C-alpha cells in the first residue's frame, strides 16, 4: 500500500507547493539527535503495546518482522525548518498493531510513544489510525540506521518529525493527554507543519 500525505502533488509538481510555511527542501537527510545515539541490537529489541487496548502484547524483532508491511510515499518536515520530499518508508501500520492487540478500548484517546532511551512524545489517537502512521524499519528500501532511529522508529509524517519518535520501544494508549519530553520543553503539543505549530508560545514570536 502506498499513501501520499498532504502536500504531495505528484510527478511534475512544483516542490515549493509541497513545502509548509517556513520550510526549506533538503536533498540529504540531516541527523538531529538529543544526546548519544543508542545502539540497539535486534536481539534485544521489543515493542510493547499496552494501556487502553484489549490484549496488551510484546513483540520481539522476529515476531514483528513476520507482520504484513505497509509502504508510505510521503514528505517529512522537521521543526528545525528542513523538509525532505518524496521519501519511501516501509514498516508495520499502527492499525495492524492495534488490531493485533485486540483493538482499542473506549478510553483510548491518546497514544504515548516511549523510546528505548526513555523519552516520550504524545499524539491523539486519530492521528495514528487509518494508515497515517507506521512503526517503520526502512526508508528508501534501506534499513534505518541507528542515527535515523533504527532498528525501528515511529513514523507520523503529517506532523513535525519530532513526533516520529526514534528507537521506538512502547506505545501506550491512554485516556488523558501526557505531553512528552519536547512538549514540556517548549515545543507545540500537536505540531502541524502547515500551521507552523513549532513551539508552545509560537504566537509570541510575531
């Protein structure tokens, strides 16, 4: 399956029409990481899906890679004002992972993504359903490097890229919002690139 996100105008379209306000297109993929890059062996990798699901579960790398894969062709936008256009991503859709966990309970309003390093980010549930999000393992048919969040990262391309948490370890569905590391340190709680929702006090810069 290939899904093209908002801003993709297809072959021959003007790239500037695909750039949200304040963004600049890059060809190379910048590496931006807070703190040291962890080296996570796939033998030690697990993904926990818990909270407001009917059947909490833990997947190891072998089990995860037996699941059906979804491909998204999309643009990505970093809060630091770069965008990379037309990237191809592969992974397991959150729809499939939620289904494997028996579906969501009525209390599931938000999902808290936790990395192997313990950092978190928060998203409304509606932003990870309907093939909008993956736990991604490949970009442009290459396994994700550790610097880019490998072996697996959350991938939610319609939001600023800090919401696509690197080194994903846990997805916890909750009833009440819980702002994560960057959100409590000044970033916007939602992060829509098309509205330039970069910082929690963004309006004060104008």
